[in-house]
């Protein structure tokens, strides 16, 4: 009998792979090890749970442990894989009660995800300092924001999964008045919105001069202005050097230039790192990014071991190079493809464009491919970039909103390399046109000729993406 | 000196061509003949003017006659081209005052548009019966809906362009209580919404069994239910045979089965026909559709004569065959390309996918390419179709709305042939993913791997289009 398909990590990539294998090859055994209590949760939904628009923690679960078991998946929670032994095709497991055992595998999927980066900021272990990674931190933040007079553990709607000790402690503290969000990426922007919904005095610190840098200047400018218009105080070019506390509770953030701001809470959202420690004593190769290197089927350099999700690299659709872009769809898709491959139908993971969308209050932002011309240049292109603004609807139709589109193309070949978009009306979803064009390798001239939707309530005759293509094509041709 | 570029028709195609030529080759003379008073108006906006969400008729003008003249275009309104004489490279013109003259041309663009079909229904010349083609009919309908006690010609915001006699007459009549909309295409659906905004008793008559047939069954079903939920009475499979009147004013619609309904107003929206009468005595060839046959640059069969817009055919992006799909973007784009070609830079028109979107109250619908499998079969494909429903956002995020997507692909090649979409939340604009994939000739397998946008407020991890591709790809593979 074949040994089971063993999966380390019970979130998007791991459970997508497990489910797909059980669907396509029901007779195969699948064992999923998850070192935490939570499985299959929507990481991207946590800011909205903190904000309060999502009521219950369990709303964020795609699948309950019971539903996972119903699929015939042997899910083992609070069971940590401590070592991979490829020569013996075994993993070593430690259960919550301290017991240990070895589990043989036929194929192994490393889907260990990422973790919130906190280095190099000292003081992140102080009370009142949070990262936004995992439901435990989301629960703790919302408990902290709640009125201690009325707070109950049940109000979080997390059932049996909640870390009661942590949330009870935070639920009993005096709620913060002023919060520092450290990091101006999408987590920082979403959390600034979430805290604003609780009427906190929100301060956003960003080391660089711009927010949302992967979205490009046109988006950054609009988002910065929009956050300020919504009462968020921006500290740009402000590197937070230290978090200070009194009696173990955070009291201020200190910047590299010596300025300090008194705060009652800090959310550190300065990116994530791939969880690859488990592979250190194996021959599984990491890529330049530090995440696991994989081929087009998600196979690592060691026979029988796959990797997927936030711990693994992927192939960039434009450059064809390996990149590390930890995003939700990428993890789900790669897991599903690997499940299908393990079931006997070799299925490529597909390439990634780094398509990302983010909401900043009522502003919608999207990006895909190369937006930064320097990055495009480093990938061997001769990038030309144009930014336009156009209406989201016919000018005479109510709700028409100014929409800015940036498109980047290669001068020589005319190939579209990437783009971004920002606006209040159906802006984010329009980035799908760019993502689709990138997958197809369309030139900007072909994009200009796309037969896109037009009706006064939804789009002007020339969709903003078409307007941008028209202008960019003009720039390239001259 | 080269004779001018002469254009017959002062709307989307004609003025796009004129503007592009003056921009690219300012020294060329351009003469535009328009037999009516209105030029450069947004036909697709007229239902919203009737509804009242667009206040003024002049809001619907993309360019005023003055702005057109400022571009150096010699615009001649109320000047009808009565004959084309290719052998002499002349057109014969009759002005409003009855004077006539011949105008020589270097190149000629026929952009005569379409007209509302009313045949074979007798009685359409009765008072209270309207088509929705052109601003004069839109003005008359809104005048008729207005309270005669307060109506003024000025309230239409049409300035000098308004047909005062017509609107004054309708403005003085008792407004209708019950209206029949004849035709269940997008004009019929939009006008049913427009009349509902005036609290009329709206009855929609459709000869066939379904509304919005080019959008496919999944869209039709949802739209039918939604119109009924909004108080519109549907008469499906009801062929209107005659419109009857008393004292010259419409009083009832009579169906083929003899049933009749008393009404005070009728809107006939049963499609349009290409205006090609001007070409009857020339050698300019028409296509099978009855519209003008053109090559990839918009050239007709006669040297120096181009055609574009609602009077001309275009090439279908999937079948490669000539089709007649009179739509706004197609007209604008073809006009622009012809202007560029005439300026000396031969520019293909691009293919059309028949992408169309329509709003039915708060329901959004889109379609592109082949949705009807019979049509796809006739074009030589072996079509497979799947319809799915999926959320528009993450399930836990407020505003998540059920979205139905139909995709059609060729069994043999896996190539995507078309699709449609319907839902309440950002549904219509998602058809752009399908339109872009069609232009690129993507397989449904490639569509399944698209790196589309995901963020809880805008899209679930698997966008509804990806879910449909996944299911359709499964059907094709088995």
C-alpha cells in the first residue's frame, strides 16, 4: 500500500491539495498536520473582523475541522512536524501533549506558510503590540478594542478555537485611544481603516516615502490623500526604531530620528517571511527570495517533496523568473494543482502576476505585473509607463468617478508588462483586464483594441484601461 | 490639392474619424454632413434621460457643434447627402433650405448609422408610440411623461437643438398611466426601468420566450424574475401584431393571439436596421447581414469609400467571420482607426466580441462572444457550456451577492468561445475578463489559471469567472 500524502500546514495551500486529492483519488490517504488550533481560515479577512464588519471569528473559516474530516482528510491539529527525514520518507511529529511519533509519507507537501515579520523592531513582545497574522492575533486586537465592561469571550464568535487566556486578558484592559500602525503596505492600510471604525486616533508609520509602493505612485498619492481625508495621520519616511513600554504595556513608538509618539497600541504590519525552518536540515533548496524553490508542478529539489503557498516561490507570468509573492489565490491554486498532480494527473501551477487589490475606506486599488519600471528594467525590459485619469462611467451618469490607470509596456516589443488602477467606482476589479492580458502576453496595441464593456452606469465608451492603452501605445510608437 | 475627407453622419463613428484625422494630419480638410440637428450624442444614455437620472439633453452630447468646429472640422448640420457618385468622387447634398450642391471627396466615410425597426407592426405612427432612437424621440417621451401643468420646453435642457413643435405637443398631453414596452432586448429592459421610475404600470411584450436572448438563459431567468419583482408585468411569447388608436392617439396593443391590452403609451424597441439606402445606387457591396461589408481597415468594395459604425459589419473575434453588431465602442473604435488610416497610418479596426452590458434596476448583466451554443455550432465549433453561481465577494463580507457565470468553450481545442454574467455586485464589469480572453484566444484551461484579483470586499479567492472556468474545464476534459 502506498504511504499517505502528508501535508504540513492546514491552511489554503495544504487543504486545497488535500481536498483535491481526495476528490480525484478517494482511495489515497491524506494526513494534514497543523501545529495550531485554527485551520482553513481566511487570513485576508482578519482586518474586517477587527473592524467589525465581520462579526464572528468562525465566519472566517472556509471549512470547519468537521467538514474537513467529512472529506476523508485525516486532519491533526496542534500536531507539529518537527523534522523531515527524506531518506526514510518520514516526518517526526510532536502532539500537544508532548507525545512524539514518526509518520511515513508517499508524497509530502510543505505548506507551512509565512509569519509576520517584526524584526528589526525591539519591543514587539510588549503588551498592546500586535501583528496581524492568524486568528489569535485578530481575536486579541478585537478583545483589546472592546469595552471591558461588556466584553465576553463569546462575543468574538470563535467557539472552541479561541485562545481564552489571551483574549480574556486583553478584554479586561482599558481600550486604546491612540494606535500606531507600523508599515504602509496593504495590511497597514486595511488596519488603519479598521481602527478608524473604532474612532481611534490612528497614526500610520511608513519607513519609505510612499504607501502601497507595489501599486505605484499614482495609487500611492490617491491613497495617502484619502487616508488623511479620513482622519489618519501619516508619518512617511519615518522608520520606527523601537517600541517602548511601561509595566510591560506599550506606551510609545520611537523613530530613527529620535521623535517619539505616545500610543496605547501598536499594530506591526511590515511584511511576512516564509516559514522554512523545517527544511534547514534537508536538501530542499531555497530560492534567492528565501522561499522554497519549486518547478512548474510545485516539486522541490528533493524527490517526493512539494511546496506551495506562502512558503514557496512561483513563476512570474511576465519575466518567467521565480518570485516570492505570498497571496491567497496563488496558495489555493498551487495546492489544488499539486493535489491533482499527486492524484496522477500532472497539472502545472500556472504563473503569477502578483495581482493584488486593496480597499482604503471607499477607495479601490489594484495592481498586476510590473508597475515599477525599475523592476521591469531589472527583468530585462525597456519599460515605458503612462498614467491617465478617466471616468468610471459615462460622464453624464451619476456616480461617475475619476479613475487613474497606470500601464507599463516594453518599448521594443510593445508587450504589456503590468498596470495599476485606483478609484472609487468599480476600480479594483478592472485590474482583471490587465491580469488577463498579462497571462496572454498581449501587446498594448492589442489591449487598445479590446472589446470591453460599455454601458453608461458601468463604464464609459472607452474604459479607463483602454484610454491608458491608447496613450501608452502612442508613447511607444513615437 | 487633395479633396477633403468627407463623412456622412455626425455621430460616434463619423466624428471619431474626423477628430482623429484632424489630430494626425491637421492640414487635411474634413467635411461632416449630418442630416439632423443633433450630433455626437450618446445614444446609450437616452433611457437614463427618460428615467430622469440624466437631467439635460445636452448632458448626452460628447461634443458640441462649437467644439467640433474648434477641432477644425467643417460640420454641416441639417445637410443631407442624397447621392454618392463614386465615378466622379462626389456626393450630392441637400441643405435644410432646399438648396443643393455637389461636394468632391478624396476619401469618403459612410457612417449613416442605424434606425429603429418598427416593421412589421402597424400603427407605430400613432401619437403616444415611440421608438428610442435619437434625442428627438427621447425628448418627446420625457415631455409626454411630464406633468403638463409644469412642463416647459426648457426643462428638457436641449437648448437650440430641440424639436420644439414635437415636445410642446407631447408636453401638453395628459401623461400616460400604463405603458407597453414592445421588445425584450436591452433597450426594452432599460426602458422598462425608466418608465418604472415614473411610477407607470409597465408591461413588457416579448415575441420570444425569453428576455435578453443574446445574454443566454442564466441571465434571462434572473432578469425576468428581477423585472417582475420590481413591478414590471412580463408578456413573454407575446407577439405584438398591431397598435390601435382613437383620434390618432394610441389606446391598445393587440397580440397575434387576439389578446389586447389598453395602454396610454407604447415604446417600440425591437432592434435597429442599418441605414444603407444611400448605397443602393452604388457598387458598394453589402454583407449577408444587410450592413456594409468592409475589410480589416474599414474599406468597402469601392475605392476610396469606407464604412463604420451601426451601418457596417465587423469581424468577429472568435469566428473570424463578418458580423453586424451595432455597438457604441465598435463605432468609436472603427471611426478612430479609419481616421488614422486616412491620415496615412494604416490601422486595423480590430475584431469585435459583441461585448455588451446592461443594467436592469440594480441587476448587472454582461455578455461577450458566443453565449448561444447553436450559434457557436454554426460557426464550426463543438461548444460545451457550463453555468455556475458563486459569490461576488468573500462569503463573510457584507454585500456578497450571488453571481451566475456561463462560459462556453470548444471541446476539441479547449478554446474559450464566450460567456455571460449576471449579479448585483460588480457583475457586469467582470465580463471584461472574458472579452480579454477572447481577444487573446485563451483556452478555458488558461482562463482557469488567471491570476485575478482577490480581496474580501471585491472578490472571493476564486473569482466567479475562475469558478466557471474550473467547472467547464472539468466538463471538457472528461
